[in-house]
């Protein structure tokens, strides 16, 4: 069952993907198929089963609060598509910070 | 003597120590071999010939002054292009990272460099490791040396093909759902998925962080054991790294498997998408293990069949977040389109990512989004728990679990590219291991009678029980004798 | 606010406070935490979000968070997780923020605040740890986000450890909100976990404000107010906002749930740009970090390392020094001032209460005028103690001492040296003063007669005249005695 077009549009927006019309149509089909396969897990009895978010049983991993050398400004900006005055330059921002 | 490109690293080490060959000779030989292979197989995204040679010269100098860095000082290696390499462009198979030059080395790379392994270059892969054929590479697919019309598997396809065709004794790949074991199986080499947390993920470009794990590929079991020994062990830069030193996996590898209990999975039946030739070889392999003194018994893993469903929710969900950083702001591609920053990001991502990556980002974003989390991501994490429990239960009665690595041999280029689900199903036997975090190996068990292509046997061990896994795989490999025979080499 | 407005409407405020921790290194990498460096000189693969980099949690930041939680009387979670909060923004290197979601390190705490409103218990919903973003500057137009041509990103701040403290909606006035922020600031300062400078952004306060008619049970429409850069602006913003909402309700206008920004200059709040898409942060457990399960021993160790907190200190000041609540409030407004007072009191030979007046009235005024904290002042607590002792011994007058204090504050020199340099000494020689007193009586016969006649009132005038003639150096007590003996007895 394809997922509906509104959902595709919403998800594409959340994921910051400017998909073409054709891509959107295909996504709706393909995601539908994959999710249909995933639906198989809905049949399982999962009540009382704890979710696994980590594959290791390690706890409380921390590093000591010690400062280490940073990259130089030149190194930090060396891969920047556009930089100006030691900063990364981006087109204008329309939305306020969250 | 075997031609140099097919000599195992463990043996090369002895030749280097004896002064029979030099690291420069070895590196030159492999470079020439790679030159020949690369044209046909399209293996490298970036070759570092000059650096490899200067590394080799340094290794020779160290050996002659008696202070080699390790047994393997001067034995060259290739890295899947998912490993970040200082000063060497790293793309992860994606347009979006084209031209990116990292300012640091992955821990795996750093540890191998510290052991003196010259770097041959960066190997092709499915974009961001998403795929099972390398056809999703933004830079064109690699090919299987056994049959140029077939895929080498993926996502570490070029790493497996390189090793299979004698371009290097060993290479590093990475796994999220089988991306080392499956190409190893399809190319007729050894591939290892270590226990999650054994090898540092620092500098390994993330696909799905809770599943990703680096793994060696090599022609022999011993070489994989040796390479894992070099890189494994705690890394303070990776919070999920298991805080203990790794043992020497070569130690005791030849103790045999007499008395070992090996389980075969009741729920895996022939038919059901399994190629008959694969089933035959694997059945023979079980018998061989029994002949070698192991006891074979059936174990039940009822949740195994839900692995793919859970995996294709969990991995894309994590990927959708891991890949959010590719936005054209700090590095990599930036679209010239877009009047504001949001539009620029959305255009950059649309132009820079391939179809499969977009598909998984969409799928993962959907699975995490409000209203669907519980039904999809949350449930998948519970299935993950079930799979882990099933395996734990099985290990109460067996030491290892054996099954095919892949239900089929290498498939034809283009055969599954239009059917994502069919492609996903080629991971059916490998994915549950990633979900549970256990160790597993794929070891060649000959070629399939129906197409003459390699078949891999998978041995799944308990977490951190790589030693048992290597012991069994080594005993099997030695008894089969395939890899050292002319039949064990692709016709190339 | 008028009485009617307060009576008819009820304001509810919940605060969300972000505190930058003063650690040596960032939350998840070793880059130094600093302020005011050249842009992008404090970054590394981790805090730039380079491919392949991984976070490792800063131990001190985790412990600071636990300290804050314990000081706010919170419970420490048995099992705590970091989550990813996913949204795209150019100042956020990974386009997700590592934060905490349903399993924060601390939860269910409370703080008591006191003031003109009485005593209010403000519940603490949660205390969690997260990472800060980078900083954007907007270029072109007026230099504000809305009409700029492009923006520039500096990631020095990205990854700085940030603690978020969320209160229950237990605050009902601007005054209470101000008191809460003051209390929290004093508490954080006493813990030594943050610089708590609101102006520099190391303490940021957002408020959820709603107003409803008194007696109504349904909640009012919640408005989030941001950009309050001082305790004073918290008060101003909330006063403006509750008035705005009250007026809207009165005129039957519909309020909308939105984010409003406080403008320091105009003292008003204005609506931010509405978001195109509603937020969907797709939180999920951060797979790159493992869970935290603080052991009982660990929690105990942190608990026992907590310093005396402001509330306890206030109680002790009353009991130990016999101070009134107004003095205590001023002295404990910052930890450094309270420490300063205690050092002065310890150095002082007399009743500690006597140094209090000098601090609360005179020193405080000087600090305010100079716009500095007591820690930055040149005068030391021991010097102040000695100044008060000079007055006690009669060596200088109180009036002279005030001048000396001004000099000490400006130069950091000792009070004895300043008094000597200025030629100050109190005239306590009865013979010498007797002559001046006689002279003053002679020159003011009318006033003297009044006093003789039993009207003590004008005596002060005559004392003043003597002081004037002696350039303020006469011992006023002695002058008083001499005048009385000549005119009254």
C-alpha cells in the first residue's frame, strides 16, 4: 500500500530533501512496499519486551575534562564551500532558531 | 611459490623478515596488479600509490635496522572509502562528499599505520554503505572478479573483490547489516563482523551507529584474525568501544574443533529464496564440520525471520539523523541553487545523494516522525531484543551457529536495482547478527554447482567469542583446502 | 499593575533556563570552552560535525549537572539517556542536537523563593544536559535575521555544555520570576559550575507565560518569551507580557500560542516569524553514547561535595550574626559578596553586625557606581575591617571614614595610610575643643539661649558649627558632651 502523498511531502520537508515530482511518486510506492514488509513485526507479541537501543551493555562512559588543541581556523575552514572573515558563509536564514 | 599477489599476509611477514622480498617489491607488485584489476573491476575511488611506496620504503628501512613496527610492517592494505584518512580524499561513495579532505585519521587507519601497513588507497562502496552490490556508488559499480557481469556484493564490494583478485592480501570493510560478510561470500574470501564495540568506530563514517562495525576481509582466516588483532581493543574516542584490550586472535587458532558444538538453524529451509547450489555447499560444510569433530545440533531462532523488517526500520532511522550533517554548510557539495539556507540545504541534498540514500533517509525520517515512532522504530527495537534473546538461548547449548552467509551467489549487475526490497532480502542471514551485536565470519565453502560462483558459510559466535569463531573457520578452511587451490582463485 | 488587574486575572509562568557550564573543555570533545576568541579557532572534527567523528561525554559536565540537580532538590535518574533532537539549522553542525528527552539526569525538585510576595515553592520539572549551538551573524540589511542578505557561522560555541532547567508553572508574577532567577543564579554561583553572566549568554532565560481570568480552570494560551538578557529584563518582559495578554483578554481578542521576543529598548515583546512546518524533532536514543546509571556511591560523593547553598547560608547569617532579613538578602545576593562579608567579619574585632552597614550601604553603592562585582574590587575584606576599627577607636570620624573608603575603593591602599595622607585625625583633645565650643556659643547667642531654656533641638546645629570649624575632625561625641555641659547642666 503506497504511503500518501501528503506524508511524502511532509517527510521530505523534515529531511530537507528537495525531491522532484517523479521522485515523490516513486517514494510513495517504494516506501509503501518496504513498510508493508515491516508490518510483519506488528504481529509479534512485544508487550513487556524492553527496546534495545544499544548493542553493548556499557554504562557511564566519560572522558576527563581536559582541553586539547583545536584545529586552526584555516584547517577548520579548509573544506568550506564558502567562507568569509574566518566564518562559514551561508545564504540568508529565513526561520528563527528553534 | 604462490605468485606474490596471492600470498597471505601471515606468510608475507615471514618472507619480509627472512629478507626474501622487500616491502617496496611487494608494494610495486601489488600496484601493478591493481593497475590491471582496476580497469576491469573498478575498485578504487582514490589510489595512493606514491604514499604506499614511501610507506613501504620506510618499512624496509625499519626492518633493516631491526626495529619493525609489527610483524606486518610493510604489508600493504586497502580501505573502504568509509574510513576517514588524513589528507586523502574520502567520499563514502557519495557525490555529496566529493572533494572532502579529512583533517584526521580513523582509529582503524591510525592503528594499521602504527603497525606499518602501507595504504594502497580508498575502495569503492555503495553510497554511505547503503546497498548489497556496490551499484549504489555515485562513482559507478565495482565488478565481481569471478564473473564481470555480476556484482561483488556490498557495500564493501570493492574491498572483497580486491582481496579475491589478489590486489592486496587484506582490506578493511564495514558492516551495518552484512556489508562485509555478504561481499566476502560473493567473492569467495573471508569476511569478519566483529562483536559490536570491539573495533573503534571513530573515523568510520556513520550509517547506523548502533549497528556499524568495521571488519577485515582477506583470503585466509589467519589474515583476518591478524588484521583484527591489529585494530581491535578499547578506544577512548568511541563511547561504545568495549573497555578491554583485545587478545591475539592467532593464538590457538589451530587447536581444531573436536568437541565443539555447532548449531544449525531450524527455521532456515532450502527453497524460500535460497539458491539450490548454495544450499548444497552449505550442507556439505555442516558435514565437514562434523567430520572434523564438531557435534551438529539444531537450534531454533524463531525471531530470525523478523530481522529484515526490524533492520529496515532501525538502520534508516539512525541513518536519517547521521546523514543530516551533509547540508552544504561546512564541507562537501553545495548546490548553487537556493535563495535561502533552507532551500540551499534541500537542493544540496537532492543533488548530492543518490536514490537509495534518499529512499532510506525518507524511510527513516518517516519511522521516527511523530505518530509513527511507536509503531515502527519503537517496535523494531523490541524485535531487536527478541533476536538477541533467541541467540542467547541458543548459545546455552551450542558454541557457534552455522548458516549460509547469503541465500544466493553473486547476482547480475542491474538485476535488483529496481526492486529495493529484493535487494534488502539478500541480507536475511546477516542482519540478525548486527541487530544482536554478535561476532560472525563468512568463510568460503567452494563454488555453487549451478553457476560456478563462490558460496560462503557463516559462523556466528557469542559476543566477544571471536577466538572460537576463528578456530572453527580456520579448521574448516584448512580441511577444505579451496582457497590455496587454483579453483579458489577467480579467473582474472 | 493596578489592583483590579491583579485581582481579576491570574498569570502563570514556567521558566526554562539554559546554563553554560564553566568546564575546561566542551561537552563531547576536548576543544577549550572560551569566550571572545577569533571565530572557528576552537573547533575540531567532533564539534564541527565532521563525518566519522564521535562524541564522548565530559565527566565534569555530567557531575556539574548532577550537582545542580541535587542543589535543586531533584532526584537523580537511575537510568538516564542522551537523545538526538533532529532539526536543521546552519549553526548546528550535525543538524541534530545531543540533548536529553524522557530520561533527564535530574527530575522532580523544588526551590523556595521569598520576597514581597511571601514565600513560594517553585517545582523543578527536570534538569538535563545538552550541547550548545554555534553563533550566526547576519550580514546586510539592518543586520537582523529578517532582512539580512546572508549569514556567517562561527562554531567556537558549538558543543559547549549546556544545562537546561525547567520549572513547573508555579510562578505567578514578574516579581516571583525575578526572585527565582536571582535565587537560581546565586545557587549556581555557589556551586561554582557556571559564570552565570546573563549579558554574555552563559545564563539564558525563556518564559512560558499565560494569563487567564481568576477562577477559570482552563489554562490560558501559552506564549513563549525569549531574549531576556538580564534579571531586570525578565521582570520587564513578563510585566509587559502579562499586561498585553490581560488587555487582549479584556478586549475579547484571541491569543495565539507563539514565541515572542523581548526588545530591551522598547520594553515590549513582539511576535517571531512563524515556522512553516510544525516542529517534529524525531527524538531517539543517541546511539553514539551509552546510558548513564549513576551509582549510589557516585551520587553520595557528589552530594557530600556540595557547598553551603544560599538558603542555608541565609539562615546561618541570621543565627550567627544576628542580621535582619533585608541585610541578609543583600549580602547573599551573590556568593562572592557573602564570602566577602564573612571574611571581613572574621577579620573585624568588634560585632560583625557593624561591618554589615558599611558593606550594605557604602560599599554596595560604590560597587554599583563602578558596575563591578565585589570580587573585582581593589579593597580587601581585611582593609574594610581595619577601617571600621579606626572609627571604633575614635582615630577618625565616621564622616572621614566614608571619604577614606572612597579612596580605598579607588586605589586599594590601606585605610591608615589614606587617613594619614589626608591629614585626618579626630580631635579628641578636650582642651582644644573647649576653645572652639566657647567660640561657637559666643557667635550664636540666640541659639545658645534656646538650648539653655530647655529646648534641646538646636543643639545639633551647634555641633555642626563646631564640626565645620574643625573641618570635620572634631570627635562629634565629645563636642556634644562639651556643649551639653556648658548649656544644659
